[in-house]
C-alpha cells in the first residue's frame, strides 16, 4: 500500500493527533514509532492507517521505510533531538517534510540545508505546531502592517476546569523550560536569565490571571530575528504561563530530582530519571469531564507611518468534541497536519528550508484553524 503521509513519532501524543487529523480528512497515513500498542485503536478504526517500526537513531532504516511508503510528505513528531536525523532521512528518500520545532542550534542546522533541499526540489518547514507554529504564522500576518518592528513578545497560557495535573505537550520539553536558563534577544544580542527568575502575574483572554515567566531555547529567538531584522527588531522574548496546580506539580518533580538526565544506578541498571518520568507519565489520562483552554499570543510593537503601533495576535484553543483525550494539545498536532496538507496540495510549493513564518500563507492557514474551532484575534477582533 502506498501512503499520502508518514508521521514519525506517530505513537506519541502529538503524532497520534496529527495522524487522526489526516485520517479523518481521508488521507492514507503510515504511523511510525516504537510502540504499536498505543495506536491499536487507530489501526482498527481507520482502514487507511498502518504501522511501521522506526527508530530515528537509525537514519538508514528510516530512509528505507520512507522510500517504501511512497509518501509525499513526512511529519516528524518525535522528541526534538531527532529532528535532524528525520530531515536527513527525508532528503535521502526525496520526500517533503515538516517538524514541530526544536532548539536554536537544531534549527540552524536544518535551515543550513536549504541548498541541498533546493537541488532536490524538496520542502522542509521547521516549527509547525503551536509555539512554534501558530505563533509564527500570526507574526507573518502582522508583519506587513508595520514599517518598523522593535519588540516581539510571544507565548502561551492555558487553564483547565479540573485542577488536577495532566501531562503537558512534552514533559521533557517542559522540564527544560523549568530548569534551563531563559534565552532572549535584547538590543540585538542573545542574553539569558536564570530559569523561573522572571515570574509575574499576567491576564490573558479566556484564561484570566496567571503566573508567567520567561523561557528560552525555542527556535523563534533565531528565526523571528531573521524574519524581522530588516525592520529593526531589537527585543524578542518568549513567555510560558501555567495554572498553579500544574506549575506546582512540575516544580515539585524538579525539586525531587525527576528532571535530571544523570543516570541513577538501580539493581545493576542505569535509569535516567527524566526518561523514567516520561514513561511513567504516559500512563496518566485525563479526568472525566476535564476541559482545557489555551491562548497562544504574539505582541508586536513597532511603528507605522511614523507613529507607534501595537498588534496583539491571539489564538484561542478550546476543547474539541471527539478530541477530549487530546486536550489543548490539538493546537500542536493539528497545525502540523494543516501545513503538511498545504504541501501535499501544492499550496506551499517553493523548495528549500524554512521556518513557518517564512512560507506558510496566513489566510488559508487561519481558515483551516477555524474549521477546527480555533479562533484567531487581531487586537480583540476575530479575523478567521
């Protein structure tokens, strides 16, 4: 069987969301990963779904699977440190590709493959989820409304009706946000501040007041600067906001050492605490009746016609009927599905390596978000 799409890391939370969105839109999908048991319901329900074991540490094996599948587009939803291996496999297999985004160093390596991708007439887009992803396309939308852009602040805030801890998008990524120094762009230079050192209480639409803090290591610090440097951008800052019950639970895990990457020796084996924690948390589900809401936002400050101008872009993400087991994580997996479909349909056709703000057209992208009940606001007005 030939497939339209491959989803790498397809047995994880985001991979399952991407696969389900593609399958419910009538596409054939090869779901690749290491734990077939986590998608057994998909394989029973969707006749156009199939599974292949893929370990992205083996680029040769991944390349062979992609070639055999006949897939036109590969979506990588594996942990961020596999993004470069996945891209190398896609180039070798001559398939278009996207991913959910990683770190600045990883993004630099991917974007440096621009010439190689152009030679093979291939497209790669990095950062196609929520933050990065939706936030990048909102910046692209606002960009032309400024003569000069000085400051870009962006981030995410979310809450839930039941104050009980559930697993966020990626516990490993979240742990890095809670423990690593926050990198930000100030006066055209990269600076850093200690993790959790900038906590303040902020109000966000649909969320209310919450504690918010600066985080770093997202690729937008690099890609936003490249996109906006011609308009004089000086400051770029990324913020995360968590409800108290989640903030406290994650902080306690870190204090107890579960965020450590240093192996613990136990009964003759080496156990990495953060990897052990990740596997344990995979067992957690959502409480009955649990509802999440998320706000993804960009605040762009600059000038238009010599006068100060501000645009606040927001994307409000509700619980979606039929997707209760995904919570607000739909805002990462679904945008990736939308962008992959744009490549498949030829809406995005320019070859090369890109960040989402470089190449994704806001109009059709926002329209597809609206089909999935995600509303996009410009200064408080719905635009999709």
